[in-house]
C-alpha cells in the first residue's frame, strides 16, 4: 500500500516558518476586510454612475466602450439636476479610491502568507478560493493603478483607459463578491472571537499572537512584536484619513482647495477669478489665438436629419449648414446668466462660476430644430476626447445650458474656451466643450 507524499515547500516565503509577525491573523485581516467591504461597493457604484454620466448610449462619439454588451444594462439618460450630482459622485469616487489605497496595502500585507501557500492547490474548494483571491488581488491593484494614472492624466498603459478600467472593474467586482461570499463565515467568526475594545486597549508589550488557525495566517514561530494591532489599525486608518484630507479639497472647493496638496492636476488658475482652474490649456489643445479672432472665428449651426430606424445619432440622411454666426452676432442675441460648477472625471471641480451666453435651446430654434434629438458639438481642437461630444435633448433644452461667451463678468480667456464654450448643468467637464466651432442639431 502506497501513500502520497507532499513535495517539500521551496525555501523562502513558501514555507510557513518564514512568516513571523505576531500580529498577523484572522482577526486583523477580517477588520481590514470589513473596511473594504464597506468602501469597495461605493467605489463600484460611483464608477458605474460616472460612466452613465457620459451618456454612452447616446452616440459612439461618447462611447469609449462600444463592446460593453450586457455590461451596459443599467445605463440611463443622465439628468441635468441637481447641478452638483456629478461633482458629488466623482469627488466621492476619486477621494474614496485614494483613501482605500492604504487600507488595501495593509490588507495585502495581512494576507501575504496566503499568496505563497504550498502546495498552491489542495482541493477543488481550495482552487476556487485561490481563483477568487487572484481576481481580487490582481483586480484591485489594476483598478487602483489605472485610476491613479488617469487622475494624473499619465496614460502609460496599453489601450484606452475607459474600457480597461470598466472591464477591469467588472472582473474585479465579480471576484470580490465571490471571495467575500466564501470568506464571510470565517470573517464573522474572527470578528466575534475578539473584542475591538480589548484590542484597542492592548499595548505593544502585551501583544500576543492569535491562536493557530487552519488558514495559515498565524505565524508558527512568531517573533517579538514590533507593533501592536491597535498600532496597525491606527497606522492604516491614519494614513487613509491623511490621504483623504490632502485630496478632498479639490472636490469641496472654496477655502478647502488650498489643503488639496495631493490634487492630481487641473489646479492651474486663469482669468479674473483666482479659484477657477484650467484642465487643458489652449496650447495643450493645439488651439492658436489666431483661430479665435473676430476675423477668423465663426460658429456654424447645422441640422442633421436622421432616419427613424437608425435612432437619434446614426444613419443620417443629410447634413445641412443652416447659418453662420460671428461672436458679435451671438452677443446681440438674448443673453442669460447661470451659476454652475465644472466637475471632471479626475475628481477635481471648480466652485460655481457665473456664466453668461446664449441658451442652447435658442440656438436649436435658430437652426430650425426646436426639439432636437441630440446635439453634436465640435471644437477647434483636433482629436482627443475634448474635441467633440453629443448632448441629449434634455441637456440641450435645459434652461441652464448655454453657449457661454463670458464668465464672472468678463470675456472668456483663451484657456477657458474663448470665443465660446458649452456649459451644461451636471455634465462631465469633458463634455463642456471649449473653443466651439460648430453645433449640429439632430432631428
């Protein structure tokens, strides 16, 4: 009769004796996991809402993920009010994402022995746990790295950020839900086994290892403690709070903006208002002042007739130029003033600015399309996500939606979109197109 022998573990981290921290164990891992259980679903939902705000179902112009298929089942027409909704959503998404970075790092530290288990697979159930763990660890690292690179506008990864981040989020969240379901009984047992108050009262000298567990997190030969469990929680929580305090000001605005030392970008100031950022300068967009003079710039209004079978944004029959307007023509039209912020996907936003210009609905009527299906905006900028966008009929017809000519009582500066820019309530900043060259109203 023969018996199976287990291959000896390779030297180093694959051997259980390698891990010696006396504070690592099921309880600490469960507490950190509980924080992620609270934060990650909020991140996931706000991320999906941010994607919906781009109205990707409206046009391929807006849709960075044309192969999303069933992943876009929830999409809806993004509202224009309340005007602070997208600002709140993106501020929450970006700030919370940054705050979760220390928690994720401490959580990964707490489960490092699990990543080096030997043998790698012991049973079918163990294989399922390992697969979900790989999806969770790989997914959270991928999402945090691509998200942070995006808010820094540092696109040094292959492919487009939007499909990579969206598809990665679905893969990660599926693994997260499966792993949470598998580990939930152990999490509940671990949390019930220790009192949070007792742990917080335990100093370094009295710190002891947890009882040996089947999961392999508790060290077989623990070394002397160099930090208590309350120290670990204070370190993780303090780092998370500090990151939040140094970044949330970019979304709150006002006096808090000066505290946003970790604000990723878009903090350049231009114009008369010293608290009014520029996300992309005219130079960066390739727009020259010579293109915007009274002699060279014209706004072209067009109509686009769409076949009923093709929907509001495809299958067009004809495109017809209706009229051409100078900036002086626009200034002679009825002017309206609104107070709106600009909120960007990277998490930063302006405070409310006072915009003055012509209502988009008035321009639609001038073009002969009083109730357009949608509106395509084209910019003097060539190429890139900022160069064109499609707005829904609700966005075009909103009373606060303007082709802005002035801001805060002065003409737009070139960096703020002179001679004219779109400003629409509760719309992602990338769709508030600057240096507008033409508006196409679809019917």
